[in-house]
């Protein structure tokens, strides 16, 4: 009869306790799963990046010996704030670059927010489509109220729509960067 012995590799935590190596990657996998859930939320116009950061900070607060550092969370939060600012700037700039007035830019912003909240009856993508349609409608109405020119208002509304799409893509890209920084820090 043969006796099998299972040998597990161990690592030493910051407090000197042995941690089995196969469970050391579990927090990284959980953070990566959180990122995979939160990034689509960001694409839908919801605060997915901020929810991910809140979860990572909660994890760091509970598991103080974790590899995740407060410095990495601070850098990730700063990048998330930059993404919010860029989303605002890109969508406003795209509206004004197509000849839109500042009222049209604000109309696109307000329309995008209202559209995201109200959404359209499309499962899962309703708030995203609503945000895009709202930005278009808000810029169209605001620009038409300033100049009364339908062609100009239509051109500005298309610019607002394109700007909103680009802004959403930029925000998702920053969300990916935030997730990579947090998971990399947790793995270290």
C-alpha cells in the first residue's frame, strides 16, 4: 500500500505567516472577475470603474496583508477621475468642433445624461443607446434654438453623437488601465 503525500508550496506573508501558493492568486482572480463585471457597466454609462475601485478598496481594508497597495489604488482612482474629465471634455469638444454653440454642447451633455437614465427598451444596452440618442437630441434641440438652421443643427447633433461614442470608448480604455494596475499590484 502506497501513501501519497501532497506537498504544497508556500509563501510568507508580510506578517510572517505561511500562505499556500495556490491560494495566493485567488484575490487577483477575484479582482479580475470584478473588473470583467465592471467594465461592461462602464461601457453602458454606469459607474463601473468606481464600483470596481470601491470593491478593491474594501478588499484592501479587510485583507491588510494583501499585495494590493493603497498607492496603486490612489493611482487607479486618479486615472478614473481623469477618465471622467476626459469623457466630459471629449463630448463637449466634438460638439463645438462641428460648429456647435456652447448651448449645443451643454444640450448634448444634458441629453446624454437624461438618455442614460431613461434609456430605451433594449435589454442590457438601453442606457447606452439612450445616452447616445439623448446626446444627439439634446444637441439638435439646443443648436436649433440658437440658430434656427435645421442643417446646421443636424450636423452639430451628429458631431455630438460621435463625440459621445468616442468619450465612452476613452472611458472604457481607462477602465481597462485601472483594472490592470489594481490586478498587477495585487499579484505583486
